[in-house]
């Protein structure tokens, strides 16, 4: 009898058959999905250092550049509002695969671009691909690692944006005769990832409702709506700032430093998003509400320093302010994502990620587009001042609500 009880006890203590293998598969899937998501964001920011070349070659104004950027963001929004929740119904892999193919085609269009029309077409196709991919990839990451998913979702865009701008800048300086080499490299990476996707296990079983899910709407689950409402101003502030740097950052650098270097153009965006990564890693175990509050304060401080730099022609203050803003950029977004996704069912993840990305891409598009159109009339420095005040006001708006939401979620988790 004792031997039988001992055997049963050992059986209960042993992990189920295949458990270890399943954990390994989930880790590999998380790494692969993070790389793919990062690649999409690398591609999204890769054209930024080339904008100056496009301006000089095709005689484009700053307003036209922001229109090109705005078209990209609007295309992302169209995809998010239509196919954003599709992977909840047909599975993650089909949506990610289609997005990879579209993104690869966009890289080919960039290579052949000969004017603003072809550039807009390439950006449009890229936006549709990015919108379809981000919600599906974000949901897939939450499927395979509920613990680390929000962290990967927060970090991948930051790393991608940093690598995209600085990578393009370095390639422009190293291979000036082949300015489109970054698009060739990205096309190759996307092709390899499309093949790799065939070996990725599907993390979400198909279910009915695919056609109905294509109706344009924002799908925020009831359990996340209160947190999303409170954190939305933070998301807007964070990504409006990111959009400003991605579109008008090179013009701001030249206006303050007088430098027309492609490396300087890429460095300013990379500094913003790159400094956000260590800040996210340092705060990943902290309370989500406090993390978002801390990030908002740093973001506000950094923007204030950057505004002083813009009106004092101080390149040192510009880089310091950008670094401080970046250190707040990451925790503000990551803390908000953790708050919003805390109590969401698996079948609602893609729809929620689409809602989050809808807010972020609207923020990256609309304020920057308006600012770019006003630059011709009021000047870059004055528009930068108004934009900075707008970002600071938004980042401080939900100051009281974030703490309350965090406490509410914590109490639900312990109930």
C-alpha cells in the first residue's frame, strides 16, 4: 500500500507528458513572433532618414513629407479597424502570413519609387500590412506567453523604430551609391520569416464570425474599457511624440544643429526609442499604474527640455531632452498596456490589441499631419512649441486615474 501511494505521489509530482517540450515551443514561438513584430517596425521607420533625400530629389516640402507619413498611418488604421480582430476567428498564422507578403511587396515598391506618387503607394501598402500584422502578432505573443507578452509588445516597436532609423542612416553613409539597400535587406528578412512562419504552431483555433469581424469598429472588451479610457491620453501623448520624431525629426535636427547628416537624422529617433528600452526593462516588475505615472512624468520633463533646446539652439539640450523623453516613453506605454490587458479573455486579445494600436496610430498620424501642414505658415520652431505643450498636457491628464485603475485591477486579481 505504501509503495502504491508513493508511486501515485511521484506521478502527481511529475509534469505532464510533453509539458517541457510545450514550454520550449512557446519560448521559441515568442522569440520568432517578437523578431517578426520588430521587423515590421524596423520597416515602418526605415524611410525616415531618406525623407531628406526624397525632398531634395523630388523638391518636396515638409508638408508633403508629413502627408506621405500620414498616408501610412491612415492605412494602418484602415487595416486595424477592419482585419484587426480577424485572427481571433481564422487563427494567427494566416493573418501574419498575408501581412508578411504585403510588406515584402511594399519593399519592392520602395526600391522602384521614382516620385511622390509611388512613395505614397508604397507607404499605403506598407500601412495595410503593418496594421494587419501588429494586432495578430501582439495577440499571438499574449497567447504563447501571458507573463512576458505585454513586455514584448511594448519593447518590439521601440527596438524596431530605433533599428530602422539608425540602420538606414548607417547604410546611407556606408553605401551612398545604393540608398535603397535597406529595402533589399528588409525584403530578404521578410522572405525568410514567411518561410519560418510555416513551422510556427497555431496558437488560436478558428471559430465562427470571421466575416462579421471585418466590420469597421473598435473592439474593446468590457473588462478593459475603464482602463483603456484612463490610459488613452498617455498612449496619445507617447505616440504623437514618436510620430513627430519620425516625420519632422530630421528637420528639427537640422534647424537646431545645422547638420544635414543622415546619421544625425537617424540618431535622434533612435535616441528617443532606444532609451525607452532599458527603462521598460527596469520597470517591468513594478506596479503598472505607478510605471505609467513615472513614465508620464519623465516624458513631460524630456519634452520641456527639448522645447528649451529648440528655442535656444542647443544641440546638447536637444539630445538630453530626447533621451529623458524616451526614458518616459517606454514605461508610460508599457504600464498602460499592462493595465489594459490585465483581465482580458484569450478570444478578445486581437480585438483589444487592434483598439490599442488604433489609438497609437491615430496619435502618430493626426497631430503630426496637422503640425506639418502648419509649418509652412508658422515655422517649425513655433509649431514644435505648440506640439510639445499638447504632448505634455496629455501625458499629465490621467495622473489621478492611473493609480485608481491599478488598485482596482490588483483587488480583482486577489479576489
